[in-house]
């Protein structure tokens, strides 16, 4: 036979527990009304909340939410209740707003009325309300700050553009006259230092003019006013032109340049001038950070439907956390080689913007003391960019 556990049907409550006293001590108001809406039982909390009431109208007013502010008569039934012969005309305090009534119909036709204490919930709601108000104020402040920042940036951009435009005229004059002096076009200079100084002035002016042009390009890109002249471009010709521009510098520093173009990747649609500008920026940057005896490789290949042009060097490399910095205007990473050549930190950011204007992208892969690879990926048929309305 299995072991059988049998419970007695009769349930015995602890003899010392007084259920009526427990009912009285429940902190929320509780009341029972019979089928005729007459009060049959209530606890102490209910009596404290409603010492006087119009019994026959009480449930209706509770249901409609119009209980407060009405004259009430005393409880009309229930044990130990004093009776009044006339209506009570005094307006009694309304039910505490912390209590929310809940009405339940009982099987016998009566009604059980309970009140739930909502004070904690309402405190929480008020806290949330205050937090929302604070967040709204902070959002309004942030939006105002953003508008002011945008206006400031726009004003600086306009000032920068106008200033760089003004700089180009005197710079061209300095370049022309310094070249005349350096080449002694109108006769020999009496002192050799004069010719040396004229060449320094000429080289410095070229650097400032290059900086001015880069700033103008960035301003146009930022304002959406740069326009591309898209046409079929021979990739190898662009590479040869750019290599010739840096061959004196690469020969001086004993840095080799190798080129590899995959079969079938010979043409690209893009702005010829901007493609030259992008590749020359990458070559100049690679030369700057590659020590003597190093090597630079230019590779052209397919990446899906797109054409990729990468420039790899065997230079000092970039730390992973510094890559976002070098892609910001004027962002430079200090190193022993960074002072070998003049630089402004505009080359990579400008190249990235130009690649994106073509509908492409620029990525950087680098390892410290190993080298860096910068890859421009361009679509085969980029849409011509038109100035945006501002």
C-alpha cells in the first residue's frame, strides 16, 4: 500500500486571532453594502473617512466621482450608530485624494467597496513629472546651445572663407615677385643671401597658398557648395602624375614607390582634379611618416563593384585610438617624423570629404612601427554633386 497523506476537511484557525479585530485594523477603508445599497459592515478606517454620509446615494456618488463637497446625513443603519431625524447640512472633508475607490459586485447582490492607498504611486508620478519637466528644460537649453553653436560655426566658416579668398591675391603677388628675385630675371643680386631668402619666401608662400586652398575646399564642402565635374578618368595617368610630383622628395629620402593596378581596372568616373588632389594628399602624408629607406605602395583593385585605391607605407604607424583624431581638421599626432615636413593636418580630412562627395569612403588600417594603409573606395559611376541651397 502506498503512503497516504490525508488532510482534515475542518480548518482550525488560531484561537487567539479575532477576525473582527483584524477587519477593523485594516488600514484601507472597507465597507459592504447589501442589495438595497444599505451599509452592512465597515471597518474603522472607513468610519474615520466617512463619519457622516447619505447612505442611499453613497455608492452612486462614489461611482460618478461626485462624492466630495456634498451635504451628508449620518449612517442610517448598522449597530451602535446614533440616528438623526433630519439631514446634515454641514459640508464634511472630502475623501483623501490618496485613496482610490474600487467597487466589486458580490454574488448575493451586495457590493464590496474598498479603497486603495495610492499615495506612494502618486509620489512616484510626481517625481516622474518633475524629472520630465527637468529633462524638457535641459532639452530646450541644449537645443538653444546647438542653435548658437551652429550660428557660431556658420559665422566662423563664412569668415574663414572670406579671409582665405582675400589672402590669395597678395599671396599670388608674393609668389610672383619672389620667383622673379630667386631667378634673377632682371639681373643678378649683389648678395647670394638675397637669392636664398627669395627662394625661402617663395616656398613659404607656396605652403600658405596650399593651406589657403585646402581651407577653401573644406569650407565649400562644409557648406555643400563644392561641385564635381564627373568624367571618365584614366587611373594610371592620375597615379603617374602624382608620383612625379613627389619623386624629388622620395629620391632625397631614399623612399621607393611601387605601383600595382589589377587587370581590368583602368578607368574610373570622377572629378579628375579632385582625384589628383586626393592621391597626392595620401602620397605626401605617407612620405611624411616613412623613414629613409622605406617603401610606399599604390594598389588599385576592385572591391565589389567599387574601385579601391590604397596607399601603403612602411612608416611609424598610428595607434588605433589616434585614427579618429587624424581624420579631423588640424588633427595631428606628434612624432619624431611629423616635423620632417611641414603639415597642417588637413590632407586626410579633406581627402575623406572628397571621397564621400564622390559617393565613396576612406578607411585607415595601421600598426605602430609596421606601417599604414589608407584606402579610398569609389563607386564606378558617382552622381555629380551639385551645390546645396543654404
